C-alpha cells in the first residue's frame, strides 16, 4: 500500500502527532521527483540548499520523536 505525503500528514494530524510547520513545503517537490531521479532538465529553479537544510531538520525531528516514544 502506497501512502502519499498528504495522507501521511493527515494520519499524523488525526493521531495528534505534531509535525514541523515546514513539512508542507516538501509536497511542492513531488512533481519534480521523476525529473530529479532521471536527471531531466528542470525549468523551475528551486533552492536546493534550503530544501536540503529542511530535510536535515526533519531527520532530527523524526529521530527526536522516535527517541521520546521508545
């Protein structure tokens, strides 16, 4: 079963699992997944470094959340 980003965020919300405010920004990357994966030219300029920093923040958030619930 495949769960989409929006569904995962909804499940977390329904389960009272707090998510960082910036989490919704990742949904904007979905249309680019194939282009990034296969190296196609991307017409729209994205701030890759900003998204990378947010991914690192999300990783820390997830690790902390998991540690708190073990």
